[in-house]
């Protein structure tokens, strides 16, 4: 009877544990103890889900039965599925989820392929893995063709972007104000020298995939109606009325992308043609009235030079020199929490300017791209007269500079007295949706909601010459990226043209936490190794200098004289090299031993920690009952 009672108690305990786990999984309450809150939906996502008007169905395809899947892949698939379930719970019934396992040669696999999902090959077995999403609303559908763990930090943004995009029936309209030939230029028969039509820059083609581009001339007095976003690239000669229209457009809650430049390479190359007619090109661009009102200080005469980010460039003589005003920027220079730049690896900014931003109350500033602290400003007009070495001598490091920034919040108008007027001004010159403009008292004085301004202090990064290399492939013209300039230009507008809810979603951490102790050990060892390597290179340089001096001492017939001094220098170098190799081997061996020892300690802890804790609890419970 006693044995039966114990068995019954154990069985009831097991059933109780199962029921507790089941009930916990059904409760709408979740806890998130991760450092970056990666399992908690952002307010922007919750707002976006609450605004779904027609039901959205998400088909989640994952080939979980494929052989050779890594544990990390399966864990990430579970992570995606759990995140999607949170979306369903937060949508209030407006979002449905279908989890589909597309096995080979099944209707599910055919539907995945027909929807446009891209099968990924499993390296170990060569089998096809479907791992993607299809969102459907009525007869409209959008997809994420292939999910990858590399974008885990932006999983929430990607899912929210998918839900948002499937509800958009038409492409948003993007107004484009620019003095650069970003779009294709047709043949002009009035030109003195007949030229074929000029192709546009690739960035314009990227924008046209997502937007309906609408050209706006700098001399215009108003913006076209119905624009969803505005891109202003190297603005020159913008009329006061158009500046007012831009101001009102921003205050009305529409996003604006503004790229200015103190030294445009495009107009530099046009300098020879302008000189033929007795003129000189205007290399810089600015919108001082607007920028000053928004708390942005920008000097169109100052170029940023950065000793740490100088770009190696081949000169006409075939030598390679470093240009400190051509900035090669890397991942460490980007804001890793911003969707617009965090996934980028490298950018090239050519003779850029910089921003100093003293944002007014109610406006949040996010620096997106910054220089190193080995930076100072140089007058743009002096660059053409200075050699790269002379430019380097002009740079007196004075701290970081902001090259790109995002401003969000409530802006004050740049035209507090109303629209600018002239003798021919009419009351209907400013037809702006959502922004009455027939009189100064009808003008917007501050943002009606959240305004977004994306600033970049360079325009050359948008040009093909500094972003891609054109290549011929099977008789057709193609290109390959030199850097992430093209991706940055595309991301910026994609980022802005989404909803305000999407803009508020920040990148989060990764569920695979790095082993920081091992990383620190590796970094410390690498530093030690690098210090010794640097010292060795310095000694090598000294020896080579001695050898060069000795080589100048030749006999009459040109043969090198092997003096005792030279032989001693060679012997010293060889001994130093042997010692350095031995030191390097010792560092690597010690590093491996430390890592192995740490791994063994963690293995022991993982194996015995749980049994020891359970045993300690059992001992305490036993003693507590005895007393």
C-alpha cells in the first residue's frame, strides 16, 4: 500500500508538471529576461498590429525534416515561430499563422516554390531547405524569400515590414529634387556637341523599384500633391517658395531625405567645360534657412579630413597614396541599433562635410555615421592646390564628426512669418495636402505629429563611380558593388517611406550570446602578439636601413662588399626572427591551454551543477521533514 501510494504520488506529480507547462504556454503573460529584450514586441509593432484593417494570413514555411540541419538553424526556426505567435496574440485576431513543413515532392513544397520562396541548400546533404514567409491579405501577397540567422537582430523589423507592406496596394510617391543627373538624361539636340542619351545612376533604378519617382525642379514654387516622401540631393538654386513647401511638407509629418555636399566630384569634373565659358562650377550645396531652423550647423565650405579613415588611391604616376578626405568607413563607424545602417559593412564618402546638431526640445537626434577622433575640417577651396601629404599636415585631430544623422520629433517652422512673398505671389501658390497655405496664419508653425529628417553630408556616395564597378558578362553590362554605398542609399529611403511605427523599431540583440570570456582572452593575446609584431617590424626596418646603407658601398666593378658590419646585421636579424617565432608559438600555445582549461571547467559545471543543486534541495527537504 505504501509503495502504491508513492507510485501514485509520482504519477500525479508528473501529470501536474505537464498541466502546469501546458497552462503556462496558454497564458498571454510572458517574461523576458534577455539583456536586449529580444522576445518583447516594440511599441511600434504593437501599434502597427492594432491598425490592421483586413485580416492578414502568414504562412511560415520551414523544412524541419531535412537531414543535416544544424542545431543553431533549428533554434532560430523556433525563435521565428515564437515571435510570429507573439504577433498573432498582439493582433487581436487580425493576424493568423499557418506553420507549414514543405516535405519534398508534396503540394506544400510546390506552394512554397510558386509563392517565390528561395530554397537553400543544406551543405552536408545537398537537400533543399525552405525557410521563409508568405503574407496574404485578400488577393495581395508579399514574401520574405529566405530567413537567415544573420538578420536575427532585425527579425522584428523584417516581420513588421512584411505585415505593413502586404497592406499597401500602390507604390508610394517619392519627390526628387536634385542638381545631379541621377536619372537618365535624354538627348538634347540644342547642345553644341551632340551627345547620346546619358544613363542614370543605379541608385535611381533602386528607388524606382519601390517608389514612383516624381521629379521636382529647383525653380518650382510648390511640391506636387500626393507625395509620400521627399528626397533632396545636392540642392542648388532652390527657390524660397519651394523651401517653404519643403518645410511645410516636413511639418505635416512626411519624411524628408536631405543629402548636401561641400565638394561635389560630379561638378568638379564639369569644371573644365565651365571654364570654357568663363565660369566656374558651384561645387557645394546647402539649405541654410531650413537647417538653421532645425538646429543643424553645416558649413558648405568645410570638408572633413580623417587620418584614420584615409582611402588608398592610385595616382596617375602609378603610385598609391592615402587621401584623408576620401573616407573609407567601416562597421565600427555606424550606429549598430539603427536599421538604416547597422547591416552595412563599408561606405566611401568623398570629400564630405559634417553636421553639428543642437536639436531643439522635442527633437531626438540619432548619429548614424561618424568619423574617428582623428578628424578636423579643411577649406574645400584649398583641396585642389594641395598634395595628399600636405592635406594630412593640415589635419589637427579635434574629435569625431557626424556625417549622417536621423532627426525625429516635433520641429518648429523655418518660416514663422508665413510663406515668402514677392510681387507676383498668389494665394494659391502652395497647394500642400494637410498644410493650408493661403495665408501666413494658416501655415503650420510646428509639426502636427512626428516629423522625420534624414541628413547626409555627402552626395558622391550615390554616384556609380564611387559605389560600383561595371563589368561585362556574356555580352551584357553588369556591375559589382565596391562597398555598401548603394545599399545605404536604398535603405535610407526604404526606411523613411515606411510607417512611423516601423521607424520606431530598433535593432535588437542576438539570441546566441557570445562567449565574452573567451573573446576577451583572444583579444588580449592578439594585442600582446600585435605589440611584439610591431616591435619586430620596427627592428626589421632598422636592419633594412643598415643594409641599404651598406649596399651603397660597392667596389669599382659594382659587386657588393660583405663587410663584417653587414654580416653581423644579417646574423642579428636572423636571431631576432627565430626568437619572435618562438614567442609567437608560446603565445598561441598558452592561449589554447587557457581556453581548453576554461572549457573543461564549464563542462564540469554543466554536468554536475544541476544534480548537486537537486541533491542539496533534497537533503534540506529531508532534514526539514525530520524536524
